[in-house]
């Protein structure tokens, strides 16, 4: 993926990414207004965010509008939305706290690591394993609507896969740093 250094950060894919961040307080408002009845609505908002993630990535690549801003903010928006859902579902007892702890540890390391490597001048766009992890979290959250036990199992598996993806990002970063 080639980053266009002269591309404006104010393009449609980046606006869609900002929209995804704007969905976070809407998710919280809808879900916590009545958690017992609003799981469905919160999952719908979560899936709108997921669709917008797919859409902004597709538009950025297709229209050659990939920017450093989008490369950094897109995964951050994903992480913030995922953490919002996981925290919300854990504090209301929909999922066990251990999933929140695992996801929280992994995402904290990924965010802090992303900041460090960005300061090094290294930008790691999402890789296939990272995208699969995100997809698996969507499956787990969707499954919660129909079977909380199975959804919880999917979320545990997603968290484990997330650690594997994190290790692959570390390897990619070290390879890039070594080849400078």
C-alpha cells in the first residue's frame, strides 16, 4: 500500500473513519439507556461501524486516497469501538470480565506500540490476520444476540487470535526497523 503524502486528510474515507468514532457515544447512549432490551440495537450500531470500516478502506484503496491520517486513525477507530462494546457488555454481565481484560491488555499494547512505531516513522497498515481478528470479534458479538455462551466462546477465540496478530505486528515492525 502506497501512502500519498500530498493527499488531503479531509477526504471521504477519512470522514467515514471520523463518523465511526462519532458512533461510539451513540452506541453508549443507546445501549445504556436500557441494556436488557438494547443489545440488538447496540449490535446494529456496532455493525454499522464495521460496514463503515470496510467502506472507508475500500474507497481509500480504490480512489488512491490512503493517507497517514487514515492509516493511523482507521485502526484506532476500530479499537475504540471494539473496546466500547466489550466494556459495555462486560459491565452489564453479558460477557465475562476476563474477555475485557484480555482485549484491554492486547489493545493497550497495540495502541502504545502503534504510537511508538509511528514516532519511529513506521506505519503498519492492518494485515490479513488483524483483519480476520476484527471479523472474528464481529462474529462473536453478533452471536451474543442468539447464544451468549457461543458468542462468549467466539470472543475468547478472537482475543487469543488478537494476541497472535499482535505478535505478527511486532515482527513486521522489527523487520521494517532492521531494514532501514
